[in-house]
C-alpha cells in the first residue's frame, strides 16, 4: 500500500511481460501497444459535404458534457473524413453493435474509395442532404461543430448534439476494439 | 441500402425500444442513456499536487497521437481532480484490469475524502513526489500537460507521454464500463 504522503516507492518489476519496465516518449511502438490495452467501443464518424458522403470507423470519441449534450471525436488531421467534417460543420456518430464488424471493416483503412464509401452500408438520414447515420447502431448522434482543437497529428472536433436516438433493440451488445482486434462483451 | 448520392431516406422506426425515435438536444436524460451505449475501458487519472495525491476513476480518455505519444482526458471542470491536474501540470493514467473493480469503486463518486484517496490502493511512483500510478494496471502513462481546452462542463487535458509501461501480465483482461455497470470481455 502506498500511503498518501509516504516515501516514494520504486517501480515494481514484471520482467515476464514484454511491456514490463518503463518506456520513454520516443518509444512510439511501445505506445501503440500500450494504448491498445484500452478497450474501446467502436463507432462510425460520418458527414455529408458538397454532395458526397464520408465515413470512417473510429474508436477515439467521447461524451464531454451531459448538459448541454456535447461530444468529441479525434480524427487524423490529414484524413479525408477530417477534411470533410471540417468543411461540413455537421457530423454524425453511430455506435456499432457486435453484429456490425463488416461495417467497421468496410469503413477502415486507407484503401477505401473516396466516393461511394457508404454504398454498401445501410444508412438513414434525418433530412435531405443530412449526415448519414448507420442503421442498427446502438446509438446515433447528429452534431454541429462548436470547436476544433489541434493536438499533435489529430484534430479534436467538439460538437453539440442536435439530435440523437437508437436504432437497435435493448439486448444489442456493443462492438469492442481491444489489442488491435474486434471483440464483444 | 443507401446510395451515396441517392434520395434521402426517412428514419426507420424501432417503436419497441425505449430509446427509439429522435431526441433533441434538450433531452439530457436520453443523452445519458444513449452515450452509455458506448463500451469504455476504465482508467484512473491521478496526480500529486502540493504534497497530496488525487485520483479519480475515468472512462473519458483517449490516445490522440502515436507520434509523439499524446493522450487526452476529459475531467469535470469543477472536480477536485481537475483542479489538481491543472495545478500540477503532470498526471498519470492507469488502465484498470477486470480484477480492479474495487479500485474503480474506491476512486469514484463525490463522497470520497479529499486527503488519503489512494491510501487503500496499491500504487507506485517513478520518483519522489511523482504521480501515483496503479499497480496491476494493463498500462500506465505518465504525462505532462501541453494544452487544456474547455468544452461545456468539462476540461480537456492534453498531455504528452513522458513515460509508460505495463504492470500486468499479457493475459490480463480490461475492466469495461457499459450501460452504467462494470463488465469484462
């Protein structure tokens, strides 16, 4: 036990673990592995900009405030989805269920076509030219950007929720990313 | 299927679901429930400020950049942990394993004592008066704040990783929060 004002304790050793010990900030490979130790729900960020849909599988999002309902998504600043969200100012976030691995796969990776990304994905939208949202998602959120912050390689888009709902039954389970693989509860 | 440039599609109806339909941004209760549909890994944010340890269970954190390793944690701006992290400029993030529910419980809620929060939690620190980190966590990160952004009720602390490691074996499973309950994979 560490008492609150006690003497410092040296770091324990777990020599059997490949990630045991201490890495410095230049060990980016270690960081990839260590940050992958966090289990994350899988979602889809989406938008419609200049008449085209853009969407990408994401795990780096969060609710930052309940009142007013406010969310954040972190997108690679150089990605097509970041550019489209930046230009549109409106975006969607759909939380995928465990049965939607194929959606997550289709909207991942850099080899996707720029046009027609959602052609094979069941979507709905609340209004003409509105943001596409994924049918069957545990929850969907429609947002309007209120701030963008740059953080190293990524852009943090902060949005106020303008509409939200669910399109899945209450027994639906979430799709989860853990250690670079999809899994479920 | 929704074609990329196709006509708008009206929202499907899932009338059997209590969260079916569309909620507006003033429905904060619906937002709590809908954002709880995201599965999240459970962590502990911690710091040491003016000779005292502060720590809080968190689920709203993410890695925002691999190179340089950069992370973000979202903390209620009025919370004690936010004040301490703001003052210290250095903080830790420990990713809890599924066997650490008691740690998550001890560091949750507003009824905790201001002093001695970590007295019953096994911790280590890398240097005297360094940030306390949770022994047994899947991964731990030590960070230095490089930016703070306010977002509605919360403060987004962005930190560069100064050291990191793991103190759990490779078979260790993560602790997960889903629909306001702890669970595991």
